C-alpha cells in the first residue's frame, strides 16, 4: 500500500549520489549454516496456523445496499498440520455467526462453536469444535452495517449521484470484519466467490475481473494464486472499464474514467519495466479501480485490482508514481509477503525501493534521486520523535509485540534506504540478480525478517564476503536511527529551491514566477517543507497571492499549506481548508491539518465541526483516526 508516498512525476536537473565501486565477485562459498528460526508469532490474530491452515475459501454472499450488509456463507478447505488439533480458531469483528457446519460425505453436519467477547483491537475469536478434523468447514454469517473494513456510500456521496457504491479496505486486520477467516499474512489461500447484488451495479474483487462482464446482479470470481487475507477486496457501484493495454485498464465512475486513463497512461510501461528488472508479472491482469476521495489511503495493492485514490489525478501526471508503488507490490508484498505486520518493511521498504528503480528507468536518475531526497528528509524529521523501538526496521526472532503495534515511515523509507545500501555496496550487476532471485525463491510465501537474513547471508553475503558485515546488517535491521555511514544523495534542482527560500527569507519577496513556473510538484513540496513552523500572516498572504496555495487541487501541497496556515493563524485559508477536509478522506492528506487544529481549544472546536460534516462521507478507518486525535488532544480516553 502507498499510504504515505510523496510520489510525483517530473524531471530534475542534476543529482549526486554516494556510490561505492563493487568489489570483484568472489568464488561461491558454502552456504552459511544457521540455527532453526523461532516461529514468528502474529500478535494481531487469534488463528493458530501452525495447527491448521485454510488453503482455499469459497464465498457465496448477497450484497444488500439498503441494509449495508454482506450475508451468506464461506467454506474452507483445511490442511490439518497438527495431528492433535481439534479446534479451528478464526478471526472475526462484529460478525453475526448464524451456523457452522462440516462436510461429511456429501452432507453438511452442524458443528459446535463459540464467539468470544470482543477485544477492541482484535475483534472476537470464533472457536469451532472440529473433533473429526474435517477437510471442509462452512460458516453462515452476516456483516454489521458498521463493519470497519467496508464503506457503503449513498448515491449522493458518489460522483455520478445515481447509484450507491461500496468498497472494502482489509489491511491490516479489517478482512475479519467482512469474512470470518485466519486474518494473518502467515496464511495464504486461493479463493472463489459468488456474489449477488442489485442488478444495476458492477461488482469487482481482487480476482479475475472480466472487462467485458455484463451488469446482471450475479457475479463469479476466481483467485487462483494464494494470497494473504489483507489482500481480499470487493467493490461495487456505477463502475465502467476502459483499457490501458491488453492486460491493464481502469475501472471508475463514468465521469472519472477518461481523466484516469489519461493520467495513468504509462501503466503498461511500468509493468514492462518492472518485469525487465525483477521477472514476469504473475497475476494475469493489472487493473486500477479509482475510488471516491473518501478512500483512506493513497492506494491499496489488491492483486489484479489496485484501489487508487482520485487525489493523484491532477491533470499533469505529477503524482502517478503512486501507481509504480502499488504495481511494485505485485512482487514485493503480494508475491513475497511479510509474515506479520511487525515485519512490514519487507513489504513497504522493498516496494519503495523497487518503485524508485522503476521510476529511474522510466523518467531518469535525476527524478529518482529527487524522490529519495524528499522521502529521506521527511524520515529524518519524523524519526527523531519516535520511541527507539519504532525506529528499527525488524523485530528480532522470538520477540513479541503489542497487538496495537503499527508500522510507520520507517518501514517505507528506512527500508528502502537499506536496500539502496545493498545495491550500492554490491553493485547492480550483482544485486539485481539477487533481488530477482529473492522474489523467485519466496514466491507466494510469507516470511519474517530472520528468514530474509538467512537468505541474504547464504545467497549474497557468503558469495561476496567482506562487502557488508553482520554488524552493519544488524544495525540497519534492529537498531534505532539511521546509521552514520548511510549513503547520502543530493539534488541540484532542490538545492536551487533552497537558494530561492534563503533569498525570500532575506528579501521578503516571493521567488519570481519566471523561476517557479518551471517547478515540479517535488520542488513545491520542498519549498513548503523548508518554511518555518509559523509565519506572519502578511507573509502567508504574499505567498498565497503569488502562488494560490489556498484551494489548490494538489493534495500534496494542501497537506503542507493548511497546517502552516492553522499554526500561523491565517484564517483566510480556513474556508477552503474545511472544504478540503470534508471532501478528502485520504488520511495522509488530512491528518496533518487535523493535528495542527487540535493543538488549540479553538482549533479543536473547528476540527470537531469539520468531522461532524465529513463523517457521512468518511471511511470508518478515517473517522476512527480523526476521532482518536481529537479525543486525545482534549485529554479524553482515546477510542
């Protein structure tokens, strides 16, 4: 998922990276012998996959827009690993479990089950008594209208205003709110689905969507590759399709589809470029579903059907590297998957690195370096305020964490930085085949940090001794902060922005339009991030008069301008700011402004008022995030 990317498409003039010549390849060494690894514990799941695993799921669900529910059955094919196991434990959240059965011969026989009291984070454990260890179990259930992983939108909340729309968001542990299942990435399964709905909406899933499918209220899907639960996805609404290539296209509301096709025209080039670097795309089609602005993330890498925010459609392709990120997940994350969220860097750090390589190949090294500079600057600013444990990439074997554990920018940007270190040390002629081999070796498997370390030691370190030490590896993976010897990059174009900032600070005159007319989104981001925490209102008025930040359609600029306006008391920007917060539900773009608002009592009142207006259109995940920050600032117990 590219929840937080500052991903923009433009060209820079010059960048200088810290490169180190790779040593000549050494003769292959014997594989390093390592001790058996402890079993990775997923603290976010009740499932016991070491005892029994779901290998296939068959969904048969009815979609009811009026009731805002999915209802029907899910059947599991089970692989019993522990001969003494006599229970199947599943994750659920706010589900009404009506019946559980086991298949005996050709008949279904009832099973005893119990639904435990709900935990506010994990939901409720569903324990099914399976003394005969059946090969198939079926659960009949109904979702809650308040399911945390589903958003139901009335027609008036959509762009077309004619038909309702719904979509899921399963990552990290929201799949359990619409399917009872083993909600952990340690379990991968194939699935089929039969979905019935009102006949005027198109239903899509993270599966084999047919671009030519007719709307008839009766849909069937197959996902033949095994996936983890967080990649389960469903959507339905007034959705039409237009192709980008033979294997890629855009699904969107009719009024949005042409703009999306124009914005994402480079998608096929991105697919082909990634294949040239890291091997074939293994998922059949790669389509994009453009969701309403209420979608809480930039994108979600659901296999075969990435969910994409419309906030990156700004008419100049300046934000389309979000697509490169979600596509890169088809190798790093969807193909080779973290075994639990505490190893999230294996998904997000690897994906951010791959994304940068793809963008370099398509748009040039200067552009790729610009992206790295911006992300690393943001990482340096944020990491200083994190607890030491949150600054590490991985979690050591055998260490457990709180179920409330969440990743951060560290997983994305420190993770990508680590991969960049390896690339520079070994050289691309050695490192690229290693990374491609990594994707091949662990394809359709879920791994933890220790498993990666074992593979790295055997397949790169032992074959090329003396390039990276175990001490360096341990420091990058398990220690806080950024190592002192981390390679640095500089961008000449961003340095010109710094010069313009200094000139403005000295003279009080905004940079000339002749200069800024050529600036890309990256340069404007760098400019806004280089401003002081607060400014006199008259200076903000001058900037706004020159560059029209208030009311900007570029969410990357809005998420930096409006917090500055709030901190500085620039109330002229408040009406446009409030409309932005009401319209957009993407958390990355709105949470900085809410955070600035809640710093004062007056601002908290504004934040609450805006949330009350926005609540009907926000996704449950976004609503919970905003409520959390408002209540926390007011000194109340957070939800």
